[in-house]
C-alpha cells in the first residue's frame, strides 16, 4: 500500500513523488522531494523562496517533519536564510538531540549543514509587501508600533495564509508527514504558526495515522489540531470523522468572518480525507490505482 496525499499547491511535485514511490524510495525522501519542489516554486507566495515576507520585509519560513514509525520529528521556525526549511527540519530530526530550532539558531544550523541560501525575497512578493506597507503608511522604524498595521494587513483576503502539506506511505508501510510555509503575509516579526509546531499543524503516528493543516495556523495551535485528529483515529474514527470533528470545534478567532482552515488526514490503513471550512480548497492525491496524480475538491465541513 502506497499513498501520496498533499495540498493542491504540491501539484508541481506530485509526479516526481509518484515516480519516487514507484521506484521504492522511502516516504521521508518522497515527502522531502515534493515539499522542496514547492519551496523552489517562486510563483507560490506561501512557501519557501517567493514566500511573502513579514511586515518588515523579511521572509521567515517555518517547516516540520514527523516520521510516524519512530515518532521522530524535526521543526524549524523563523528561518530567513534557508530556501529549504523542510530539509533543515529533517536535519534537526536526524542530526541534533533536539526537535525544534528557531530564528538565528536555525539559520546558523542551516550554514552548518550546507543548507544556507541567499535572500529569499522574490521581486513580486517584495512588490506586494511594499504596496501593503505604503497603503497603510506603516512606520518601519526601530521600535515603531506594528500591531495595528499587522491586524489590518494580515486579513487582506488576496493574501491569506497558505502552506504545503505532504503525507506519504511507502512500500514498506512507513508513514511520514511534512509541512512548510512562509506563514501570513505581513505577519508580526517572529510570529510562529502551526507549521513549526508539531501536534498543531503536523502529526504522524504510524500505528494510527497522520494529519496536517493549512490555513489559519493560530487555530491549529490553539486546538492541537493534528494531534487531536490522530488521537481520534486511534479511537477508531475514520479520517473524515477525525478531521470533521476538529473543524467543527474550532474556536472563533475574533478577527472577522473568514476562517480558512484545511486539513488532510490519513489512517494507518491508507484511507484518507481532505476537508476545509471553505468551498474552494482542493487537494492532490496519487495512489497506485491512478495513472497520474489528481487534484480534487476537499469536503467542506462546519466552521465556527
Ligand atoms: N498554516 C500556516 C500558518 O498559519 O503559518
């Protein structure tokens, strides 16, 4: 039983992921290859190179990986000098006695393991950022208050948060989940979302299943969304039931009506679900019965 399940923005790497799975690659290598394709996609302004920066114009990336077989995990947050934060999270998992690195320490580790890269701010993302700070006359000076501008800018419906999720089961039955993001456009410097928080935006336990999140990361942190979904699967829930239960119980963020929140879930038996609070969200999937990966609509379920 093999499976590759992802958010729709991973479409760019799905054929490569399928080929790797068919060639016998490990789920970890497959997830990494697919996530890296998205991180390299300059046209995706929610992940990796090309991601929208924080309100000061600095790109800060978060990523995490969890190996469901061993429950080993790695995560990074606030990375500003590494184009492939997922690979950095993997290096944390494999090379350090830690689970999570943030900020300057994470960038230092990127240099140490040969993953440092140049400026991550891509011209189109920079132009969008600049339009926002000019429209709202944001004072970017040292110690200038930023909170009010952030509260307005992050709700811009054209530039809501996005993220890539990839979950794979390989021929040996190994289950791995990976997530990578640049987080909210115009976020407060140092803001860490659910992607870097294992249990919130990403969780895998090969005995039961895996779950990952995209969308409003603060809600995933506040609810322990991914861990909660896997716990429901452990209790016998289907993937769809487990995810719907999380979405139905999201707290009201109190920041307007729009609450975009989306989850993928895979049970250990390979059954899966993709849900969203919105009508328009899609996911990508490949399983051995398919000639090619497909992109499909998610099931819309209740939101607060
Ligand atoms: N879900 C990604 C984020 O909120 O940063």
